[in-house]
């Protein structure tokens, strides 16, 4: 039995079903998929990813590599370049798949980029295995993981200042590191920059044809072909809502699990779940556009993702404000323009676009204007292209997906304390004190992202313990 149908829950279900288990997935929403749902949020014919769009981790993940979901019809396509980063109006950097092409833009920092981020890209498979299976015994790719991990332990503010000499390379790296949703002066933020930059070089940042829902659809098709079932519109508020099963895996965060099954746990474990810290939230806007974004630098049109923050200092100030509970005046904005690579997401000649910024958890401030001003800063006339917009602040995100507590899309803050103990310090953190209940969400290792490894690891532990 799996409660929750995000990518981790579905991977857990498929892993068990392939081993011969009879599996039922219960999902509260009317549509399965969790953070990989795609909906017509604005106008008919415009397909918007409600949460995730770029999927480097899906390509790099051992779980997805083994499942070979292309056999179920999943198609991932690549934009012309994974990432663009404007430094000023009309002047941008592109993070190419090719390390040398990227380094060539960075002047005297080109060699340092190739030596650090480029090296992570050359060793992407072993890096991904080590990062996504951090508790494997014996360790996966210990040499590569150790070398990259040693650099990744440092705050990105230190890394950018020490490794790179000029602003362009520092800004490009800072935009990557800011995906950590932490103060850029915090430890481990360099690891996020190295991982995402390395994967951009190693596997790219593809999008799913038809929207991210296609990933969930492929997993469900595989599950159903093995005799499994997904039951939507079935909220679970207590264990009384769960049919009898040998094992129950929760693709939920600690707050939901405590409410559902808290009476099954001893006081110490209940306290651990109750003390779980959720991270910063996001404020997201989706747009239906009548034409492509009018970027001041036309080469940004080919980028699947665009980071808006110009300088490292500007992005660091924004993320520091959020970490300290303040709303940034000029937020760091992540933009996804998937319809360039996947025209099926919008009517002919038109486009979808989404962007979000980080805000304090549970923040109720409307950031629509601040986000659109950041886009207009680098794409004058953007607002003239808007046919319709759809806004989701932290409360709306949580209402849409109860795992996104306070708008936190990563299942809990990913600082060093909660990465070491996620949700508790253990070589088997997916287990609970109840031998029939397990966790498989992004609140367990290796954390957030569409990689399915939390679900795979939990399912493997279930089979090891229960046979």
C-alpha cells in the first residue's frame, strides 16, 4: 500500500509490483502525479506544469534509468540550451551542454569552470549515483562522490568568491546554487550548484513532451501493467482510511504522517516528526502568451530555464532576506519556458511560461508584480504578450498539494542538519518504529527533486525486511 502518488510514491509502487507485490496507491487529489501534474491553468489548450518542469534528475536517477519509461511512451526533449542567465539587458550567459562552449564565455574563469562544474559533468553518472544513494553500503562511486562532496560542503558564497575571479562565472554558479532555497552563505549550497551544473553538462535539463504529467502517466501505465492500481479522490486522514496491508509507504511529509499514524509511534519518534522544519515557500505565476518572451538578448529564447538575478550579490541578498523571514524587494526568479522545446503545450505560435520566486514559508504577500518586473527588466514588453495569468502563493500550493506545507516544494528545509537526519539519523531513515509503516517522500534521503530515489530506497527496504 502506498499513500500519495507523487513520483516517489509511484516509483515505490512500481518497484514493489515488479517484485511481485500486489500494490494499491491511494491519492487524495482527483489526479495522480503530485509535483508532476500538468493542468490547463490559464486558457484552454495551454498546458502548464503545476510544479516541476526541467528534469535533469529524472535522466540521471538510477531509479528512472532502470525503469526505462520510454517503453511506456515517455518522451523527454531538450531545449537548445539548458540554462540562460542575463547579466544585464542584452547581455547574457548560456550554460551549454558542451563544457568548452560554456567556459569560452567566462574569460579567465573558463578553466576554473571546466575544472569544477565541468568535471562534475564528465563524471555525472557516478556523481548522481553517489548523491542519490547517499546511504548505500558499500558506497556508490566513493572517489567521485568524495571529491565533489568535499567541494560541495562549502557555502556557495565562499565557493564562488574563491574559485572564480569575475562576476559572470560567479553569477552563473550562484543561480544554480540558489535552487537549494537556502541562504547562499549556508553550507552545502555549493553541492547544489555542482550537481545541477554538472547534470546540465552531463545529461541536459530536458522537459517531458505533453508536460510533466507524462512522467506520472508512464509510471502509472507500468504499475497497471503489473496488476497495480491507483485510486484517486481517496484522502487518508487516519489509518482507518487505509485498507489492511502488510506494509504502508507514505509519500507524505512528517506533518501529514504524524496526523495519520501518530498513535502508532513512540513519543520520541512523534517528537522528531513534530519538530521537522519546513523550508522557504515559493510564489508561482503561470502565463499564457501570444508570442515568445521578448528577451533583450535573443539567444535567451532557446534556454529551457532562465535565472533572473544578474549578479551573485543580488541573488544572495534575495535568498538571505527569505532565510531571515523577509520578503525580497528584488527577488531571484526562476523562469521555465518549456513550450519552445515542446510546442504541444500551447496553440500554434503561442507559448506557456512559468516563474517563481522564494518567499518565507507561509508568506501571504502577492509577488506577481515583483516577478513580472524582474522579467520586464530583461524582456521589455513582456506584459504586452500576456493573454492570461494564474497565480499560486504558498497557501494555494499547499491547498493543491498538501505535501507543500507553507509553499515548501522540497519536503522540508535541506540544510546540513536535515540532510544528515532526514527525518532522523539512521542508515534506514525510511523505516519507522512501526515495522509495517515506512516513509518514501522527499522528507527522506536524498531529498527533493523528480528522481524517485526516495521511493525506490523505501521499497527496497520493505522487501528486505518483510521478504
